[in-house]
């Protein structure tokens, strides 16, 4: 299906170890792929309900972050808004609760784009540390591939930037952990 406006949003708090994996994944895509005008890539961090306008103004919203599905750290799950609502009572993270609540609120007003969530089971979202556990880091390429696959299903095929060298996940995580003015570039 083709959509006019798609938002790709990475969520999670980078201060709590694996909780920031959604932010890192979308930043990796933003820095390494050509982004068409029809796609908005946003590091949504902990904006929570501040993201509601994206749910109402975009045709499709793809959210990437941690999830509380049963599985091993690094397992990746992909689910629609309907599947999210069906499993609403078993949501364990603040992000999952907020997303479920936003979907419920938007459906009351019948003003919502199609929502799709791609999540990874974290190992540690408690320790205060700007990094990823080795178990999660090893599976980040799979999370990124699943995200690119969902974009492709939505009519957006991203091409790697050919004019710049690849920015690795390690570099991105390092920039988040050690911010400088150069990290806060407008794009």
C-alpha cells in the first residue's frame, strides 16, 4: 500500500541501557539512508503523549522501541494497532502503555493513521547507562532490517547514502553518551 505521509518514530529513554534502542535504530536509518520527503524520521525519546499529533496527522506511523513480549533479549516483534489493542492489558513498559492509550484515544476520535509497532525484547532497562547490552547490540541489525522491511511494505524503499561513509551504531551510541554541539545538527 502507498501512503502520502509516513512517520518513523524511535522511542525510549537512552539513559536506561536497552530502553534507548528505538532511538538508536531510527538515528542509524536517518544517518545512513536517503530519506524521501514522504517520510519523517523522528527520535521520539520519551515524548509520550507529545507524539499524539503524529498519530493524527500521518497516514502511517511506525514506532520502534522496546517491548515486553515473552522471549529472549534481542527477539524482535512486529504488530499492528489492532494487535497492540488486543494485548493492551499485558503491556509492562511505560512506552507500551502510552502507545496503547494514544491508539485508544485516537480511535475514539476516528482520526488516526495506521500504526505499526516494531519492538525488541530488552535485557536491561533498569540500569542507568547510555549503551546497549551485548545481547541487544548483537540483534540491532535484525531490528533495523525489520524496520526497513515495514517501510518497504508501506511503499518506501530506502537507499544507502553513497556520498558519505556509514555511521555505525557504536558511533551513534557514543554520540548520545557523549554529546557535543556537533551532535545537535538540524536535519
